[in-house]
C-alpha cells in the first residue's frame, strides 16, 4: 500500500471550521501537511485549529468570507507567511439559500454563486499564481456536489454553482497542466447538517448519534457515510500517488468511490442539408429523443420505516 506523506506541504481549506471542511483539514494534517483553516466565525475556526493541533497536526486560522479577490489573497498570503509556501487548495466553503425558481430572489442567487462559484474562482486563481511562481507543481481540489452533476429540486443557485465548479476543474486541468498543477472536483456524500434534513436519512443519522454504525445499505448501497469517509480522497489527491489524475470529477461517500463521466453526446442523427422544425418533429422521437436523459438526484433506496 503506497504511503501518503504530505510532510513539508502547506494547504488552505476554505470553509473548514466544521463538517466536511474540518474533516478535510484533519485528514491533510494527519498526513503531514500544515493547514490554514478558514471560516467566517473566529471561535469556530480557532476551535478547529485546536482539535488539529491537539491531534499532533499543524494549523492556523484565517477568518474571512470567501468570494472576493481580497479574501483569496489573504488566504494564500497566510499560508506563505506561516509555512513559506502553498501546495494544496481545497475550495470547500459554501452556503445554501434553497427556494424554487419562482420564489428565489436575486440575493438568494447571488449569495450562493458568490460563495461557491466566485469563491472557488478567486481562491483558485490566487493559488495558481503562487504555485506557478514556486514552479514545483501543486494541487487544486474543488468541492462539487451531486446537485451539480444531476440538478436538484429547489437548488437553482447551488446546482448551477456546483456544475460550474466541475466545468472549471476540467478547464483548469488543461490550463495548469504544464505547471504540474492537478485540478479535480470531488463529489462528497456524507451525514451533515444538510443531509440529515432528508427524511429517508434522518433516522439512520440519529441512530449514529446514539452510537450505532451506519448500515451497509447506506455505506455501500447509497455511498453515504461520515465526513471522515469523504476526507480520505483529499490527501490522496494531494499526494504524489495522484500526480497523473487531473480534470476528473470523483465521488466518494461511505464505502464507495466513483468516477463521474464527463457530459458527452449520447445519440446523433443527420439530415441532408440541415434540419427544419418539421423534420425535427418527425425524426426526434425515434432518433436522439429515444434516449432522453433523467434529471435529479435518485431517491435513496431504503426500506420504509
């Protein structure tokens, strides 16, 4: 089994005061990386740093909401100031403002896109500039979501941002390849404050709080586990063992890891001289329309309570 050793590397993990972000920061520190923990709440960020250092890791806190170029520059500068370099960026920070389309306000849309999509862009740009200056390669790990891969009811803003993040990972993997900087999107599924609101998962999460393990029908059947299960992917992608992996969307949760496909043409049809509305209406149902794609995150296949 290859050894995953990140000793001497420095990482920034946005939105890492709690939940999945904290699990990513802990996993990186446990494998030797020094970590800048980021959160908007100073007490939460400092508490996260304390848990990492008490476990033998190295971490500092930088309290700033991601989204602006100034915030991104602060995060990169803090890593360089404290650790002398930046090798890994994990763009985890995010918020939710869920509403159906006809009830979603401009502010609901802008707040989510600013944190997720613009925040990923500004932080990745600042990190890429530093990594290219160092000329020693690096790793960008962009946090996506099943909602960005499939769409999700009531999440116009979130799904659009996460779909954009996957597209940015593919684009940046090409742009940064010559600098030996890998860029991948991860698609985590875990028991968090968000997923415990899903009725099918709620009783299992409550049982876990009472000391019961999550059953195989969740861990394997649904690929659903703890934040720590998802965190294993982060130090792997940051390591030399993953140098050849870039431009991918990789799902993880519970006992399951999966590679998501890139969007591609499924079926094609041709008409000499081009198409008209009438010829499309005639041919579509039995040609390309014979394999219309499904949308949405599949409902969990769990026994009824």
